[in-house]
């Protein structure tokens, strides 16, 4: 299963983890919330508000397991108290903007129509005009990398008049291969 495969476990996992943290606190584990805990809870809450659908991924569930007990309790509290409202309002705003853009596709001004269509195409679910980035990976052997590194170091040493190159007595990279 990849990190983007759908799952339906974020909220139940969060509630279970928060319940476990509560039990640990009742059993005597002392943990005080820190600024990092608050930041983590706020970050998760913002993610929920931005894209509630992202909660249905394995990666989202895995974020729960990376939180401290205090962060889990804060996140669970924020989402249970305010989450439903935040999610509903974010969806309402998203729907309103989408509907307004659809209306603008009938505008008599061709510039307005084109811009509305472009923005509709950029909606995450549509993804027509998302900018794509291409990453080129160059595979090199360890010997090639060593040779490039040696050449770079030698060119740097050439700029220092009193520098002397000392050859290693043994291959320090022997274990890396």
C-alpha cells in the first residue's frame, strides 16, 4: 500500500491515540504541552481545513504516530470541538468559489471567460493546468563520484599555493561499496 492509497482510519486512529494518551496521563505519565505540540496540532488542523480528503491516506494516518501525547490530545480536542465547522466552512467556500467561476465562464468579456476557465482547470480535482516539474536523476558509480570529488578537491587545492595533496594509505571508501 502506498502513502496515497485510500484508508478510512484517520479519525478513529486519532481518537484511539488520544484516548491512550488520556489513560497514560491518568496512570501518572506527566507531559506538559510545548510550543511544538501546539504547532503540530495547528498544522494538522490546517491540513484538515485545507483538504479534508487528504485524511483518507496512509500518510495522514502515519502523522498521528509521530506526535507526542500532548500534541495528540490537542489535535483531538481542536478537531472534535472545531473541526466539523472548519471542514464544513472550507468546503462551502470551495464550492462557492467554484460556482462563481462556473458562472464567469459565461461572461461576455473573453478575458474574464478565459481566466475563469483557467482557474477552474487549476482546481485540485481537475488539475488541468498544474505546473509539472521534471526531475532528472543521473546514476553514477561510486568510482565516478570519487573521481569527480577528487577532481573538485584538486581544483580547489590548486588555488592554495602552500597546499599539498597527501594520498591515503588505504581506501577509506572500501566499506561503502
